[in-house]
């Protein structure tokens, strides 16, 4: 399989290079880079990029979303060239956390960032990113190791003397070029990390001019400008392979906040039959086209609970690759439900893409809940609490059954169901 | 090695057939008592309690009654043929269910692939590799994924899309790549995806011109390819891009008139069923196409939700859109599980995980 694969990719590369040279010289990028099959990882031409890893199943290039727990449920990470859509929770409390995790992971891994927002200045967003947890502890352990190293080498092991022969363990902290880090929400990211990183900001009120622009191609002017900005950055910085002199490849992480909200000039959240109803879907299509032809990954947060037209939500979901929905318990009747007393909300992984494959990595766990602790944002499997009451009455069992039905029909991309029976 | 009806009768009469070097499970000839089973299709079961049929080669069933065999012998044309062991690639089980082989593919048909609450793209991969193996000239309008995605999956199914493209058998319109070109670097000459640049709902005339250009039969004398085939993945994304459902139906109508009627080719397209999301445009498109198509394959999720071993249910409906339907259109339902390189189909309730 490996031999056939390499010979296949050999012919593919020559074919596509000839085609690219003859047809258009704008993008000579062989999309084989981020979409390479497992055989290509042995190819010496591909340099491994910091902060990425190859998927176990099909060799897909993956980046971390910043939350190792979420990476695990998404099949190892977010594939390069795809869009991660976060359906915001009702009061927009937890989705900025996921957004910030994604950007912080980009800074720590050394990727380039592109932050677009209509509400907040990107520079302010970057100031509020969480600090990586290992950075401080690693420095502390390094200092301790230096002073304690000499003492430890003199102590000989009396009982487990075989282990004396083993090399000393480093203590575990991964280097910053590893995959997936933990972050401390209570602390801010150190300033020097932001300054050393390469980031581009798009703040809509600055970019949009006061004069009224005639909208062309049915996109609102905010979306149009954002697409042109993204395309500009991708082309100039060479993320689409158009600059072959650059030796070190890097990933561009794009983060767009509150897409579809009225701040972007889109009235999809305001009315059921809006004029520019195709604006958001067209934007997502062009964004997908840009991402597939470049080494970039994108996170967008959309307030889907405000969109009144259910058809638009379905179309937006179809045009994105990975869709994660957040449902927080604040303000709903679930807040006082004894089922959910340990958690702050539910996470629904609505869609995972099948890329270069007929199947995908899907976890068996469908009911996931999240909890915001003091320093961490954790995602766990939803456990029903044990029924510890003395008299197990029928009414309490019915309440539990009712609440269990509200958990939702599970993963929508494999099957929808009228009844809630997973087996 | 193909086996014959005569060999089967000899076996039944107690005599071993002359050559039987291939282990062939004996088919079930007992007529099924349930109403759902199509009696002419002996091999297919419906999973009902008193249905004794089984889908080959999963559960060999050994009841063979001479009287029923004779009745089946008299009408051999309505039975699916024995599965050819040497067939590789595509999804051979789906070929059996559809009663087609790459050599004997029908012509002049519109096939509608539809998915509801699940991902039906495996059907697109199947038909792409099927028609490439059938030596047909294929025009593939790939709007939703990149070319390398289809290529890599195609390699798992045994066809190389790049090789097909190089020898001229396959013409691909990559929606994503050329969409970026059209959008950011507009030029004067018409482009198949010109509607991306237009403000109001455009029509798909340039796209039709592209298809016509790609599948035009070349009058070079030698018939290089069997029949032209148009494959679209998928039509629902055109609705998201601002094209109205009537314009999409017009495009399909033009393609059908040219490709199916005039050039005796086939058209296959994938549409998403929006279900209960009240998407009127999608419903108009789906209903319009359903009435025009000869074969509808509908992939839907199980009614009870997610299952690890059964990924969904496939409904196959054979229709005759131009003739008055004197009798009921034939329809069959199977459940499927998608694996790494193939898809396995089984009767309802006959999943190997459950048995």
C-alpha cells in the first residue's frame, strides 16, 4: 500500500505541476500538502510544521484547537484547511473561551494569526488570551532542577536499584512546539509572547468606510472586505504556496467572531425573511474555497440561536466542516435540574468532516458536558448522578427521564432520530 | 467463476455439479411469507420474522424446494444475477442491489442521490468509480470538496482520477478552486461559476455551456468512450449560493435533454433533503427532481438515532417517469455500514453485529 501510494503520488505531483504551470500561475500550490495521505509523510519534501501532527487514520494534517479534550472528540484535532463552527451559547459567555483557546494555541505554537471581529479590537482580544499552563511551571521546574540536580545524583537507590540505570526523566512538560497545551484562564498571556507572534487584525468599524458602498455579488460589504483581507494575507504571506522561496511553512489561524450578527451588517438574525439571506452562506463557501487551497484553519462563532430561519442554520452547517454547539444552562430550567448540577452546559458535536476518506473518527460518547473551573475549561462525559434518595419514588424517576430526553438526538451527521435511543 | 441454474438443479437432485471449485453459498429459494419481500428477488430479505431469505454471502440458507425452483427457472430475467466473485472496486454489493455491472450500465437515465440527516457522499464516490470503470466519459462538477479528496477516496475504490483526467476520460470542474478565481480575479469571458459574482439570482447558463462542451461527442471516428455521464456534487449548495431552485431545475432539465435524450448518456446528482427545517427552496428542488428521475437512492439515518454498527438506511426506488405507472414502482430498503474501503449492505435487522 505504501509503495503504491508513493508511486501514485509521484505521478500525481508531476501531473499537477504540469497542469499548474500551464493553466494558471497564480497558485502553483499542490494541495497535496495539507491533504496528503499517509504515504506522503515519508516523503522528504514535506517539512513538518510546528504545532501540527498527522492524523493516525489517514495522515491528515491536524492542528490543536487549544483544548486537548475537544481535540479528542474531534478525532485528534482540527484538520488544516477546514472550518470549525462554534454555535454560540445564549449569552455568549463560553464561546469566547473556545475562541481564545484557539488563538492562544496559535501563539504558543508559533502560527500566524488573523483575528477578525466587529465588536472588539483584535489587539484587545489578544491581550485577554489565557496564559499557557506549562510555561510557568516549566520555568519553575527548570530552576529547581538546576539546583537539585547535583544532590539527586549522589543518592543511590537501595530497593529499586535497577531503575538507577535508567536515564532520568525530564519531568514531562512538553516543548512549546508540541501539540495541545493546557491554559490557565485566570492569568493573561505574557506580553512577550504576543509581541513575538505574527498577527493580523481586522476590526470592522475601522475598515469600513463611511461612504455607502454599492453591494456587489450579494455579499454585505463587511463580508466582502473581510474576504479580500483574508485573501490578501494568504497570498502575500505565502500560505497558499505561491511564494516557493519560503522554506519554513507555517499555518495561518483565522478567527472570526460573531459572524452573522447584525454587527457585520447582516440581518440574518433580525428577520425571518431577510434580503441578504445568501450573504452568510456565500461567505462561508468562499471562505471554504480559500481555506482548502492554503495552509490555514479557521474558527468562527455564529449566534445560531438568533437565526430565526431554520433553513439557513442547516445550510450554514452543511457549508462548515466541523460544527460544535454550546448550550449553557444559565437562564434555562436546566440550571436547577439536579441532573446537571455539576456542569455549566452541554456540548453537542454536530458534525465532523469526512476528509479523504469514507469514514471518520467518531467517538461513542454523545452526551458531553462542559464545566468552567477556576483555571480550566473541561469537557467531560455527562454522568447522571446516582439516585441516592431513600425512597425511590416514581415521580423522581419520571423527572430524570424527562431531562434525559432533553439531551438531544445525538450526533446529527450520522443519523437523526425521532426517538432518543442510542445503541 | 459463474455458476448456472443447471448446476443448482443438479445439486438439488443430489448430484454434485461437474465443476464447483468456488465455494458458493446456496441461495434461499423458499418464497418469503412477508409482504415486503420482493418474491422475484430471492436473495434479498426484509428482516421480518418469518422471512427466511438472506442476503448473500452473509447467511447461507439451505432450504431448496424443487417446485419453487421451477417457478423461478421460468422467469430468470427478473432475478439479480449471481454475484461475480471477481468484481473489485466500487461497492460491489451496491452493484448487486442495483442489478448493474459496469459492462451493462443503462443509458439515458437520471439518477437522483438524496440524503436526509446523514452524509450521502459515499454514493457519489460509488457512481464516480463505477462510471469510470464502465469506460464512460465523465464530467464531474465537484462543488463541495477539493479534487484531491475525491482522488484519494477513488484510489481506495480502485480508480485513479488523475490518470482518468490525463487520458481525457474525466473532466472536473473544481468549484472551490475556480470559485476563488472567479470571485477575486474576475475576467470578462464567461465562467461556469459566474453566478458567484452576480448580485441577484443568476442562471446556470454558463455552467450548462461548460457541461455541453465537456461531454460533446467527438466525431473522430473511433468511439473512445461508451456514453457521456454528468455527475454533480451537489446541487443543494447552488441554492446556498443564491441560485434559485427554478434555475437549478432548468439547468438539470437542459442537461437531461442534451446528455440523456440526445447523447444517450446518464446524469447523476446529489441533493440534500432538508427534512423538517422548512427549507422551501430545497423542497421544490427535491420534489422536482424526484419526478424526473429514473432511479432514486435515498440515504437516511436510522429512525432511532445513532448506531455504531449500522450507519444508516438506503432506499432504492426504481421509477418510470415518462410512462404511466400502471403498477407500483419497485422499492427496496437496506441498511448499510460504511467501512474503510467499501460499504456493506444488509437487510433490515440483519446486521452482523445484531445477529
